[in-house]
């Protein structure tokens, strides 16, 4: 096979060449050659010769792979190149195609299916105007065998059913205009009155083979997707239930019934739905037998049917008050499915299917007027209490031995299942209210105080899990059972990691309540602090402490020393190890954030006294590491320590005040005025030489540089203007870092400095010098290989967008080369990375408005604005991803607002270029786009629509169901 890079001529697409290419595609071990063959075969299918060679490829003496390609080619030509075929040839094509379906009626199946899809595509082209009776005509052909010779009745029947199944599917898949789609849908739906009785007859015939019945069921599901009347299909659908007793048909029957009753407009046929309830309820014996025998597939399928009916048509069935007993029986059947015996996912897989039904039922009940709501609540509220019992039982862990035997995948699925149960419990609380918490508390109290027997840890854990699920998202501050729960927690004999985890998560979920009841902290904190030293409880214990420190920080002063001592011990002993996939332990970072919350609420004069002993061991270790020769081991330790510092500074905000401190008793402890400078600044000033020493050894390592920059970034965001004493020192350090090895982290940190200190003249001078230095160095990168540094280009564009937004007078400086920056922006438009292009657009939307007050900007736009427009149009024409078109639109809108007269001249000149920005758009379409853009100066949404529409036209995808991105 010749290289596909060479344009193949029509003479190349012969039958022999196609067969050689297919052999290469299927049997050549070289993937490169396979790709060449694939590309060539695609070209062959698109060629005019394909109309002819496809029939030869379907010859009976060809191998199935060749025949399949012939059928696929025929489908491709009919579906995509229909307009190439003269009208007078439609009849002969139809006859030939029907004949071929007959030839392949007995197989191979893949060829038959593809031919049926081709015939379906032909039918859709000819209906309803040219061939209005297509469906009955084809049924007659298959039943009589006039045009389909050489096949017996059963084989023709199977081929006919294959065609009936793929016809609606092809309609759903084909891309046609909306008006034509509506016309075709109506025309096809009318044919259901012909198709349905035939299918029902075949399904009811005692001697119909299973294969025929299976295809009948598939046809029903396929046609129901056309929104045909459920009322007209009632008999066929009810007959489908009888096939559930046949193991060979069971799976297909389930899929058909579920897809049929899940159609969104089935609610219009309420009477039919009501008649289906006895059919579904009649499956209960089969369901129970399947559960008893461990037949998970059967129980799963029946559960799907019950849930589909109950969930999709819940309101319709609720409103049929005269059928309330049947619907209540259906609800109880679904409750049985929720509580199917065994542990998910090892013993059963059905219970998870039912959870969304309980949301739906609750929503529908609560949506009725007050009188009807009260009536339904009287019936269903007790059932929801049963549901809670079932859910808690399903959330129970298995025995220790059983759980140890589970695979990691099973354990993960069970974890996700418990999250779903947790969400359901939280939702159900809206219906059941405080009584639910009282119920859980009473049961937990009985378990923990019953001296006659020892409760299984799984039962205790399940009840705590219920509490945690509700307290996690529901305001329980008014609940009278929480104090009792807090009192019960120390009574729990924690002998199991799973139970201990749930105890910790439950405590964490009560953080807000504890903030309002600080006296209870004394009994709870020792439980949490003790758990910190257990590596198996790493996530839960640290999470609980962090939430307590965040919510209760202004009440923790009496406990501060204990918390600091426990956490320092844990950190020094490195109990919480770094994750295998990164260099930092998330739990250690959370611990430092927790301590940041704690320390920030202490009296000002105590803060440094707590900070320095906390950080001392880590800074001492960092000092030793800087003296070692760089290697992967000490790099990991350095990044970890730097991460600890940045995490601490993220939350150490001494300016934070308690919520509601004006009208609540809880407030910051009385103390001397806040120290100046900020304690973090003092620490950073002492720490600065150490940071410089670290960077001197690791300047070329982006991970270490980013970790160091993160310390200052977090501190800046927390301290804001309080960071001022360090501005000059940090600016110098950033300049040194970037001069040695340019990295994006340095640019991002500079952007934060600009954002915070742009309006403070006494601090901005070193930042101004830093920006000029960074710009000079980055311009050098643009002169060399900018494509190797998309992250730097992205951050550079963002930095200058921030400068223009916050401190545009910097562009009046003679040392800043505005024209060079402009050209850097033009180059950045060509980058394939979407974030870089987006940042570039942001830069230009900030730059262009300053043509009115910055002479250098005005000058560069006068001289090279046309180049900017060309770059924008190249991107719109297809060079840039469609998803960034809204940002291109904003730049155009900005140009139109501030340079309207220039833009109108540039647009006229640029769009006159042939095939620019794309060969897919005509001169008339380009002029329309020109007029629309020039007319739009205010409406950002409209400008985006105009640009996106034109971009789609340029890519040749306008009007298509286009969801992809280039």
C-alpha cells in the first residue's frame, strides 16, 4: 500500500486495491502500516468509485471482512453522499439493497446488520414523500419472499426483525435538520400501527424460536424511543413480561421493559401505567426465589423494572388515589429491594439501584398541597422510618474476617455505596426531622448502656454513621440529643479501625455545634488527640481536629497547649507518611492548617511564643538538609517541610473574627493590641536566609521552587498589606530566582504582589523594578524557544494583564518595551494550550483600552493592530480550540469599543484575502460577520455568539451536533 500522504487518484480505488488494503488492515503486524491502510480505505469510501466497488465486495465468494467493508461502504455512501446519486437510480438501488439483505439473511450477522442499517438509511431518505409506504412494503417483501429469494421463512423473519430494530436506531443516530427530523419522526411513528401487531403475533406464537422473540423485544425498545404511543403498545408490553420467565430471554426482556417504561412522555398514558403495576407486583415471587437462591442477575433485573416504574412515574401513580394499595405494594417491593440480604457488592448488587427512588418519592410527596401532603405523610412517614433501619443495616460492615477477605475493589465500591446511603439519610432527614435523631440516639444509648450484652461494633458504627450523615450537612444546633451523643462517645470501646474512623468523622461533623457549646470540648478533645497518634486513623483524626480548630478556634485557648503538644509529637515522629504519589502528606498539611486556625485566635503576645517552638524542629531539619548534596531523598524532605510552612501560613490570620462576635458571648480572648509586624512576618524574616540557601541548591528543580514560592503566596493571601515589610526582600529573591532559572511560579508570585501592593507607592518601587527585570528575561525566552515553556508564557501574560488592570502607569516607563510585549502576545495566540491562549486574550482585553491614555499602546495598535486582528481571525478560523472562542470574542469587542474606525478598515482589508481565515466561508459570509462584529459594541453575550457561529462555519461544522473540540 502506498503512503496515504500521496493523493490517491480515482483509478487507485479498485476492488483489488481495496482487498489488499483490508488484508493489510487486519493482518499486518505493523501499526504504522495499519494506520496507512485505514486512512486509504476511508478515502476509498468517500470516492465516487465506492458506489460501484461496494457491490463487488459483497460477492458471496469474498471473506466476511471484505463483505463487511462492502456493506459499510454502501451505508457510508447512502448516509453521506445521497445527493451524488441521480434520482432515477433510487429505485434500482432500493431493489439491489433488498436483494442483498435477502442474500445475507442467514449470515454473516455483522454483514446482515450493516446492510439493514444501509437499507434503513435509504428508507429515511425516501420517507415520507418519495416512499410513504416504505415500512409496510418492506414487511410484505420479507413475508412473501418475492424479492428475497434463497432464504426460508424463519431466516427472512429474523432479517425483517433486524431491519425493524435498526430503522429507529438509525433515525436517532443520523444528523438531519430539526424540521426534517420532526417530519420523519411523525411519519415513522405512524407505521407503529402496522409494526406492533406483527411483533405481538410473533411474541405470542408458541412455536416462535427464542431468537425471534429476542429480536421482537429489541424492536419494541427501539420503536418506543420514537415516542410512539404507550397505549397502542400496551398489549405487546404486557406480553413482554411473560418472557421474563425464560432465562434465555430474561436480560433482553428486562432491557426492553425498563427502556419502554422509562420513556419521558409515558406519563401521558396513566391508565396503561396503572395496568402495569399488577404485572410488576406479580414478579415478587420470582424476585424472592432469586434472592433465596443467590441468583443476583435475576434479582437485579426485577429490581430495575420495579424502580423504573416507581421512579419514572412516581407522581402519576401517586395521583391515582384509587390505586393507592397497588402503589404502596410497589413501594414496599422497592423497599425489599433496598434491603436485599447480604453485603453490597459481594453478596448483592441491586440495593444501590433503589436509592434515587426514595428521593423522588419524598420530593413528590412534599410537592403536594398541605392537605394531600398530610394524607401521604400519614401513610409513608412510618415507611421512611423503616427505610432508615434498612439503610443503616445495609451500611453495616461485615465481620472482621469477612471484610479482610474482600478485594480492594470491593472495599472501594462499598465505601462509595455508604456515601450514597449517607446522602440518602441526609435527604430523608428533611421528611422525618428531629425525631430521626432522637430515634438514632435512643438506639445508640441502649446499645452502649446495656450491661447484659456487649454490642457488636458494627451496630454501634452504623448508628454513628447515621448521625454523622445528618450532622455533616444539616444544622443540628437546635437538637436536644447532641449533648447526650457527646456524652456517649467516650463510652464507646473502640477496638476497630472502621469504628474509630466513624467516631472521628462524627466528632468532626459536630464542629459547629461544639463552637456554640465550648464546655463540651473538654470531653471530646482527648479522644481526638489520642487518635492522632494512630497512623490507621490518619485521615479521620486529622480531619476532626482541623474542623474543631476551624470552628471552635476562639474557645480553644484553655486546650491550646495540649493540642500543640500532641500535634508536634505526631509531626516530629512522622506518623502520617507522605502519599506514594506525591512528596507531601496531606494529613500533615491539614494538621498545620489546624494549628494555623488555633494559633491565630490566641492573644497576640502569645502567638510568637507558640509559633517558634512549633517550627523550630522543622527549620532545624531544613538547615541540615541545605548542607547536604541534593538527591531525591532530601528533596522529598525539603518539599515536605516547605509544604508544612505554607499550610500553616494559609490559615494563620490574626485579623479573623468569630462569626457574630458583635452579638455573641464568644469572641477573641482579651489581649494586648495585635503585634506589628505580624508574627508570620517575623517568622519569615528569620526564615528568609534558609529559603535562600534552599533555593541556591535547588534552583533548577521546579517542584522545590514552587514549594518555596507557595510559602510566600499563601502568606500574601492571608496577610495582604501586612506582608509589606517583606516586599523588598521578596522582590529581590524572585529576581534572583528568575534570573538564574525562569519558572512560572516566580511570575505567579509577582502577580500576587502586584494585586496587593499596586496602590501602595512606598512599597511598589521594588515591584516595578522586578516586573521590568522579569519582562526583559521573558522577552529573551520569546526570542529563542517559547514553545518549550507554555507555563511561563501563560503566567507572563497573566502577570501583564494584572499590571494593566492594577498599575497601568507602569506602561509609561521607558524601560518597558511595549511593542515587544505586544508581539509576545501575538506569538502566544499560536500556542495549542488553551490556558495560555485564554491568558493572552485577557492580556489584550486589558491592553487595548489603554490606547486612550498610554501613547505607546496607541502607537503599537496604530502600527500593528491589523496583525492582532489577523491573529484573532486565524484562531477563529480554526487554529485555536473552539472552547476559547468566547475569549477571542472579548478581544474583538474590546477593539470595537476603543478602536472602531481602525477595526472597520482592518476587517475590510483582512477579510478580502481569499480563503482567509478559512476556505469553508464565502465572501458573503465574511462580510456578514464583519457587519455583525462592527455593529456589536456592548453586548458581550451576543459578540460571543457571533464569533462562535462564524468559527463553526470556518471549521465546516455549522449546524451539526458539534460537541467536540479541536
